C-alpha cells in the first residue's frame, strides 16, 4: 500500500460531523440518556470530546467535571475553564483530595516511594519515568523514580517491582475516584459518561480498568493522537490546550505521556503503528520516516508487546462454565 508522511491526515470536517451524529444517536437512541458528562482536565483528548458533545447535543446538555487533587497542575483548571467558556457548557469542580486521602492514596504511595528513597516525604516532588525509547536496541521495560526537593536537588533510581506496583496501585485510586464522581453527576441527571481515551491509550492499555477506562461511550477511541490534534484545530479548541505537552497529571512532578508510558513521540509512534496495521514493510516505513529499518522493527515489536500485555484490561469479568 501507499505510505507517506500524510497517511494519518483526516478530513476533520467529515470526521467531526460523523462523530457528532454518532454521539447524538448513541446517547439519545441507544442509551436513552439526556446529555453528556465529561471529565475535563485541560488536556487535548478531553477537550476534543467535550467540544464534540457540545456540537452534537448543544452546550446546555453537556457538563464538564473538573476533579483536581493535591498533585494536579494549576494549568489544568485554567485551561479547562477556558475550554468551557469557548464552547458554552457548564462546569463543576469536585476537589477529590479529601476522598483520596481517606482511601490512603497518598500515604500508600509515599510509603512505596520510601522503599526507593528513605528520605522522601511530602515536601519532595516525584514522578515515575520509563527511560527507554522503544526504537533503541536493548530497551527494557523498567521504571525510574525521580524525586526533587525544594532546593532543586534531583535524585533518580530504578524502582524495584514491589515499590513500582504499590505506587501505581495507589495512584490508580485517582482515576477510579474520578470515574465514581463522573457517574454520580451522570446518574443524578440521567445522562451518559463520555470516555476521553484515544486509540493510543485505548489499544495500548494506557488507562485504568474501572477508572478512566469506565464510560458509556468512547467517541475517539479509534483515533490516533495526531488525528485528535487535527480535530482540535478544526473544532476551535483553545490554542493553549493544543500546545500543552500531554501529561499524566498524576504525579507532583510533571511527567509526559511519552516519558511515562509510550516511549516514543506521538507522530512517529502513530505513523509506525499505522504502518504496522497495514502491513507496510519496515524498510518502506523507515524510508518515509527517516529512520533505520532496525528502529522500525523494534518499534513494531514494542507496540505489539504493549497491546498483548494489556489485553486483560479490555476483558469482561470471567465467569465459570
């Protein structure tokens, strides 16, 4: 097949029209609901989804829920408010810090971080990063914990599995409490919860089961990240959101989605993934993307591994025969 630098270019107007009609049909005809509840974070994905819902249903049938907690960036609320003003829908702020503290989120997370750095306390900022690039030879799937104190001193160390699993388990409470909060606001109105994950997140497993993976419909789960940006431009999403570096907004120190999970910039990853799905030979993809054949082969392998390793996230609960 033909593969070139514009293979992921979409007709944004047609896609927006199709998704708007789909959202309207799914919410009204299939789910029998009266409107849409969207968790908005000032990120590109939730912004595009909220804009599509406002376009499909009218802004009075959309509510955006902002759910900050102690580690959230102040930029998230600022940009989410700007988005709501742009598209005219109501916002509600639910600070979930108290709920997370009551669930032991911060205490359990900090306990695990002290397994790596005994001196760590709440005055330090912290983040988890995967230092590997999936195109590099000999890349292994391990994570470093990086901490920074108020004086700017930075320390980084590879995490033992026990500590990593506990930090992630504690941090996932944030996504699960947000999901619970969204369903409260949806159920009190008889509205639907709208998922905001894109194809990169949905199919490679970059979501929390029964957390941000929980929704009544997922309108952009088939779109690559670079295609979501194209929709954002067409829909008129505020420029500050479009230019914002995608972040997990989970840890007190900012960490990008590339650092934490994907291990590759979105353009190269999405193009390589598209090539993989369409059986484009590695040599052909490498020539288009100015990469080596070995880099493309390693990226093909890395994407396949993530998809296979996270299949369980998509499974329904198992039942006995």
